[in-house]
């Protein structure tokens, strides 16, 4: 059982002892810390916060605790109930709210839940803001409102429909073009809120939908992280149904993966590549993804005459870099699409619509589209170290060793070789170094990772 406190929120497993797990006491304490911080940050007397949750089993309990805590602080709450992460993000500015909380543990299994925190723009808090909330929670520096000053709760379950309308109104989304393509698509909603939102969007676009695990019970039928080894059921159903492709989302619908018409994974890394290919073909501009994302996005961006930049890992870092570089699309290689024309947050509904437009205009099969892109393969490994080792010193030694290569040190050490790359990052919670590599074959990517592991062990003396 685990409780992880970080600048992006609090995440843990349900049950157990306070301080060690995400218990009701921890949920209340962290919600209160956010509310106190929001009062200081906004410098307003009357505050409003939007709350939404995915369908996981503990969601209703955590929702009730968080909502009641904010009300106890005199903060009004707009309760979206079952929702998605991007839906809450767009709801915050539409409601002219001061912040938002998404109750979801993203791709973690059903025993997990979390509070993910937003500012008044519907964007994730930065590191300094998150650190301030952690400090308030640690000190338990709370002051609740008296009875006449309690907040009010407004329930609004229409925001998934509003979100869909927002997607349909994007300039680069033409529902008539998609309808004429007569697509048939299988959707795996992992029994969470993607099973509500994605089929509803597809039906508005005239797509024939085959639903798989779209009942939002919170009982995930497989590991909810959208990786190949977890997606055998939808891969088989795409073939059985002779569908054009399959769509898979994680429980809070900010990660998007496709299954090609041949039943093979399109590749999470290539979700962003395909969406960027469509957007850049219509609008000249730049792109951003994090350091651990595929080089394929750089290749596609340069093909369209744009400039690619890499950020540190983490959505808030990607968004910051996108704003600085005026990027017109960006995201993360885990299937996260950030399209500023809609909002600065990973959004599977937006990604789905952009991908459908690409397929409708380009024609051919999804497998043929995938084959048209530069082919890269990734390896993701880690090395366990003893707690007393200085991980930063080890990474600095690696940077010095490869100083004649293209080195980036904004987030660990990334070494760009002419034909491949390696990204070495330390964990914030345990003494390990994560090793990401990419090359033009799986064998090369694996071999590069193993070589780096040997070099790291030699430096560390283990």
C-alpha cells in the first residue's frame, strides 16, 4: 500500500493507515491544503472550484470527501460527477472558476486514486505552487469557515456534452468530412468515463461504434495502462468486426492509443505523430514533446517546415515549453495530445477527432498510415541503486563522458547520437535510474539500453 505526495498532487492506494495510504483523512487534508492555497493565491473572498472524477470504485467516496472539505472552507463547488480529465480542464475557464480538482489515478489499477490539481486556467499547477500545497498539508495549517459562510454545491452533468461540442467546433474538425468516410471503430473504454465520452463523440461524427468495456463501473477488465500486452481483446475485436481501427483510452481519458485495421498497435508514440501530421499540414507551426518521446515527431515537424523542441518530462513542462515556442500542437509519447486551439491539456477527444480527419482526408488504411511514418523502436529499462549513492553525480559523469555528443541536461541526461538516443532520469521517489532508448530497430534500442546499464553500474561501482 502506498501514498505518493508530489508537486502534481497526491496519489495512493485506498485503505490502510493515514499517512501511508490514500485514506479519507489524507483526502480531506490534501483537499483542505489546496483550498487554503487557493485562497492565498487568488486573493478573492468568493471562490469556485470544479470537481470531476473517473469511474474507479473509490471515486464517489473521495469525491464526497473532497467536495465537503471545500464547502467547509467556504468554497463553492461545481460537481461534474463522472467526467474526464480534459473535460474538467475545459470546464474550469468556462465556469469562470478559480481552480479544479480531478479525482483519478490515471492509468493506475483500480485500488489507486488521486487528487490532480488545476489553476484558474484549467492547467496543472507548477512546481512552486505544488510545493506550497504540500507544505500547507504537512503543517495542517487549516482554518475552516463558520456556518453562515459555508460553500454551495452546484451539480452539472452536462460537461461531457459541452466538451464534445467544443471539439466539433474546432476549425480543423469537419464532421461532414468524417461522416462521408463511413468509419467503423471499436472503442475500449476500460469501464471508465472514456466509455461515455468517446462513443458519444464518435456518434456525433457519424462513426459506427462497437463498444468494448464501455460500462463505467470502475471494474477495469484489464490493466488500464494502454500498452500492447493489455489490449488483446480489442485487437481481436477489430479483426472480427472488420473495423477500420480501434480506440483505447486510459481511465481519465487523457491518453489515447489506436489499434490498426490489422489488429496491431499503431503505437502510443505515433498518436501524437499522426495528429501533428494532420495539424501541421493545415497550419504551419512548431511542436513540442518531452525528452523521452519519439524522434518521429521531430522528423514530421521538420518535413512540414516547423521546428521541434523537447521539454522536461511532465505535462506542465510540455505546456510551458509550448507556450514559449508558440507550438501549435504538442504532447507526450504516451498518447497525450495537447492542442492549444482547444486548451493546454492532454485530450483524447481532441486527438480522436484530429486522427479521424487525417484518415478521412488521406484515405487508405490505418496500417498503411503507420507504415508511412519514420520507424523507430523504444526500450524502457531501469537500474536499481543503493540509497547512499549520489545519483546526480553518476548522471553528471555520464554527461561528461559523452560531452562530444548532443547533450541535454534539463531533465536528467539525454544523449542524442546520430542514429539513436538515450535518456537517463533519476526517480523522485526511489534510488533508481530510468533508461529510455530509441533506435531504428528493437534490437538496437535494447542493445543501447544494456550498454548504458553496464556503464552506469561501472560508474556506481555496483
